[in-house]
């Protein structure tokens, strides 16, 4: 399955840290109502059985909105819940191995931080790339902010959709204009918002400005 760059416009990445007044399911639904074009389900601490059950429910929800679901890291869960995609980092299973496991129909997203990592990922079967950190981020403490020129160089080097991730919010998102990215992947800017649906509407409008 080839990745449509339009589905990368507003890529919502879940984080259980923001669950409180709403359940994760309700948060994702709010994001979808607000116009999220892609959802990545990221669970670092659930066991596989609970992760799979959640993934099945979230996938059904995403299907109602016609939005693809990516599973973070867990290939088994991605296959069993029939997700549209799987996303892996540089320290996870290599894209070529993931492709062997998931077949040709599932999209593979790979995190990349250098032009070489991006080229290698695409050569091994990546359908899209997550590139960052675009800005300083509190979600992950062990990442370095990527120089703007590196982001531009990666976008110029590959022919698959590129989504910027890391520390992006509505006050800095327009700084990504002119880099060549096809969209933004957001964690706290979406799921840490008081009104997720309204926030997504605003973020989507801004994201459209950076990809024009």
C-alpha cells in the first residue's frame, strides 16, 4: 500500500499521559472529528493482549472516519488488528524485516534523523517517514533537535511522504513552511489540549499552510 501524502497532513500520535477527563478512545474520536488525517496508536506500557484489544477498537473508530491507523512498534498487534500501517524507529525492527512480516499491503513508516537513514529506510520498503525532532520536545527527552536544513535535505532526497514530528504546536508550526514536509505528527499539541476537536481544526488549517 502506497502512502498518500494527503493523509499525512495532521497525524495524531496518542499518548496515555494525557488521558484524564476523556478516555483514549474519546480523545481519538475528538481528534478525528477535528480533522485528523492519520492516527498512530502508541502504547509503551500495555501488555500485548490489552494493546490488541485497544487497537481493534481504535481501528474500527478510524475506519468510521476513513482515516488510516498506524500501530507504533508492535508488528504483531498491527497484523492482528488489520491496521493500515506500522511505524518503527531506528532501534526497532528494520523496515525490510517488517515488510517480510506484514506483506505488501500494509504501510510502513520509519523514523529518520539523517539523509542516510531516510534513504536506507526507503530502500528497505518504507512508505513514509517521520522526521525530527523538529523542535525541542518534552515527549521524548533523549532526542536532538534536527537542523532545518537536514529536514529540507531529507524531503528532497526521498520520493515518499515526510511528516515532521517533535515539539510542534500552533505557535511554531508555520516555521516548517518551505521545508517540503507533507504534514505534521503531533502528540501533546493534540492530546494535551483542553478541546481536542477545536485544536485539531486549528492545527489542520495551519498544516495546510505549510504544505502549500
